[in-house]
C-alpha cells in the first residue's frame, strides 16, 4: 500500500492553498461589482435587491440615498482592492503598488463604513438588524484606522493583524450574499433570515480572523 511522502503532502497543501486563494479572490471581485447593479437600475429609477425591502418614504429620502450609494459604491471599491493586500508576491515585487492600493482601501473603507453606520439605523428587520450592522460598521472603521496608524508607526505586525480584521469585516458583503439565500431557503421567512444574517455575515469572519492573527503571532514567537 503506497504511503504519502512529505513532498506529496506539501504539494497537496500548496494546491489547496491556491484553490482557497482563487475562491477568496473570485468572490471578493465578483461581489465588488455588485454595486454596479444598484447604480445601473438606480439611474433608471428602478429599485432592485435589498432596496425592494425598504419603504417608499425611506427610498425617497435624499440623505438615506446618499448614505446607501456611498456605502455600496465605496464598499465595492474596498472589497475589490483589499484582497490584493494579502498577496506576498505583490508586496515583495510591487511595494509601491501595494501601498497605493492600501491607501485606496483605507479611504474607501472609511467612506463606506461611515455611510454603513448611518444607514444601519434604518436596516430592514428593526433594532436587531440595526445593531448588527452598526456594530459591523464601527468595527470596520476601528480596525481600518488601527491598521493605518500601525503602518504609519512602522509596526508591521500590528498593521497586518488589523488589516486581517478589517478585511474580515469588509468581506461581510460576500458572506451576507452567501448566507442570506441559504437562510431564506431553510427558514422560509425573509425578515427572520435578514435579522440572523445581520450578525452571521460578520461574527464568524472575525472569529476566523482572530484565529489567523493568533496563528501568525505564534509563528513569530516560534
């Protein structure tokens, strides 16, 4: 019976990491283009997707619309450029590009995060959904700010850790769109599913981010 060699295990793990990285990047880029749907139909005066769950009064509110489009547009930009910040090859070969993309991410995350907190007060599903999305926005703003401050102080380890947390919060845009249809299919009630996904879209992300950060710290200690 053939036995697995160390080289075979390394190759298998390497292939698994490449597949995981591809899926990660594919989902990030794919969902980052989602705001174009809102903008395209919005210019035609047609409400689609989550906007269909909003009241006519809210949809006619100019301030809320500014917050909504600011959140989804700049959130899409943050999602689009953010995943590349974790590419070791990019940091090693194109450091200036890495820094420029990082600046774009921080700016986009700040605008989207502030808008997200603002419109979070009007989230579908009442205070349960509102609290979930407002906390998500505040955590995203805080971790992004800490990552920015850390790199200005040349604290690379803290910067990398906070960026992991920040992008985990940003990636909630992806996990929300993965979880919501599954919850609707299972529960059969949109409002209940939406209240759950307001938390489920980001809490597991941050737990996973915490595991990654802890693993990186242990590697540094070793």
